[in-house]
C-alpha cells in the first residue's frame, strides 16, 4: 500500500544521498592528494579527530597558514576566541566571538569531541599517508596536550560543551602550527 510506497521512496532517497556523499568525498580526496595540498593535508591528519575531509577543509579554506601571524590570529579567524568584556581593572572573558569562518569552526568543534574519549597516544598513519616528519612529531605532542587539557577542564567542573569549545580553540592553534610546519618543510 501507500505506507510501503512511502517507505521505499525514503529508503531510495537515503541511498541516493549516500551515493552522492561518497562521490563528493571521492572528489575531495582526489583533490587533497594533489601535490599542492598533499603534505599539509597528510600532516593535519596526524591530529586525532581530523580525517582527510576535515584536513582538506582546513587547508582549502585557510590557504597558506603562513598568512596568519600566529596561532591566536588563526583561532580568531576561525571565530574560536573568547569575547572580552573589560572595564577599568576588571577583565572578563565571555563566549566565543563566532566571527570568522563558520564552516571551519564547526569542523574544529566536531573534531574536538574526539578528545573526550581518545588516549594521548599518537594517531596511527593511514595507508599512503606521507606527512612531514617534524609536523607528525608536533601533532603527537598536540594530541597529548589536547587530551590532558580536556581532562583538566572536566576535572575542574567545566561543562562538557564549554570544555569542547575550549579544546576546539586549542586544536585550531595546533592545526596552525602543524600546517605551518608542513608548509615550511
């Protein structure tokens, strides 16, 4: 009857969407393997929570990491720096500014959730992944730092979502550092 027809229609729509997603991911992966991007993408993939699609987003959107003066300016560009409400001697920080690249901010916040349950061990390389050696070592250091930082925030009683955004901000700083090292290699 009509119920089965409706179900078949929705199942087919989900199947088509999954096929289109796989096709688009293939295009992104093919572009990320090009010499122009590969070293930076492979190096960023050494950070936990950052897969090929996330690394490609970060590299494609940011362009050259060297255009940012420091990690703070990259985090600000993404919109992951706290707003400030200061007056006289009082200095108060508020929520993140949300100014900047919304897509990358979402990518980094999603990636930061991985640090809730992962260990501080370096991420294993995927088959064919060829990151810069120095960037890989630096990424391993970043993974340890991010895991420790998140645990410390949660131990202090910071709300999980707030701790995740703080982790995402620090992850943005590590992305900048690892990306810059890969560029300069």
